[in-house]
C-alpha cells in the first residue's frame, strides 16, 4: 500500500510541474548538469540537497544567462487536490523533509510552491510567510534498513 501512495504522489507532482510550466513565467525543470551549476553558484552541497528542489523560475531570459542567485528562484512543489482548499495556501497539508526546510531557510531565492491540481492554481511562499502559516508541525522519521 505505501508504494501505491508514493506512485500516486509522484503522478500528482508531475501534474504540478505541468501546471507550473503553463502558468508560471520562466518555470523550467533543469537538467542534472544545470541543477549542479545552480547549486554551485549558491554554495549548496549537491550531494546532500540534490532532491530538495523540483524546478527553477528563471528571472532572466535563459538558464545560460544566470550569473547570480538573483537571476532565478528555486521552486519546491507541493501539490493538493483537496476539495476543502479553496484559497491557496490556506488549509493545505503536505510533507516536507528536513533537507527541504533547511534549504528553504538558508536560501533567499527558494520558494515553496503550493499547486492545486484540480483548480490549476498555484501560490509561492517565502520562508517567513511559510513560518507564519504553520498551524501545527510534527517530525516523522523515514527509516531505511541496510541491505543484507
């Protein structure tokens, strides 16, 4: 059952990416090489945080024109289909890893983007707004046992 949930979440995330490509000016999913260059530009440990960002919003015409962290925004996507969510980001429930939150806190050009896949709308938050929106937060450990 957990695997089916994971596959469903990945499908929903892909829907979120498609919606952002349609609605967010300059949104792209960088290649691994491009992502690595952006991380280097921002002094981010690629090995630790490589999966903590889903896309990038370009604030310049192309990724090749990026010269500093002010030329783009890292975008972490969280999606919802919840019927009770009518005004984003109010009422949204999502999972967030420690790495994602740590990167969000450390990088001024990081945005948490909530995408409603039914209403085809999105809302991006800066770190301070994210903190102000939290109703409750709990820690959950993910455990992987070693191979034999």
